[in-house]
C-alpha cells in the first residue's frame, strides 16, 4: 500500500516575481520592499520520503529539494510557488527555516523593491563540486 502524497500550497506574504537572474537561471525578485526580520513566505511542493528525494535528485538538472532531517523532504519542483526560484548567495538577504514540515523564508535585512531574494543554501548534495555564481564579496566559490 502506498502512502498518500502530501502537497504544500503555501502563501507568499509579499509581491514577488520570477525573472532571469544574474546569479543563475531564474530568480525570485521582490516587487515591493520587505522589512528586516519578516517572514516572506513558505515554499510549496510535495512532501516525499528521503529515499524518493534522493532518487529524484539524480534525475534533475536543477534541484529544488529540501530535506527535513526526519526522513522526509520537500520537492519544490512539484506544484511550486515563486519562492522555488530563490538562488543561493554567500551573502544572502534571507534565510530558510525548516520546521513542522514547512520550509519558511525570512528576511535578514530590508530587501529593496526589485532586489533578488537570496539564501545561503548551506550544506547541499553537490558536496563542493558545483561552482558558486553568486558574485558576492567573500564568495566561498563552491556549493
């Protein structure tokens, strides 16, 4: 018997849009100012097992997977929202918080209208093999 799939449809609290990014591919850009230390919204996607997540990652060119640490993961490539396109930066303006089966983004500082929302991905499945393209001062060079 298969477990029922759970999909998160999450609200974004600010107007954002996806557009070409100077960092990588598509980015998530604000269409209004976001105050410092404010919840931006939650990442949408499908909750799956960690085993299924790792299987899917091997088949994807652009990974949109967040592991919760409890044997589950969120696949943000399935029924995503605009936050799926938040790119990595070594000097981010937001951070990601995983709790209660949700992936939330919060601003670290005021984010100006038109600015790309970025997040430090932290540890990734790339194991330091993927070049970082953030261009931030002090960039670590690899993900």
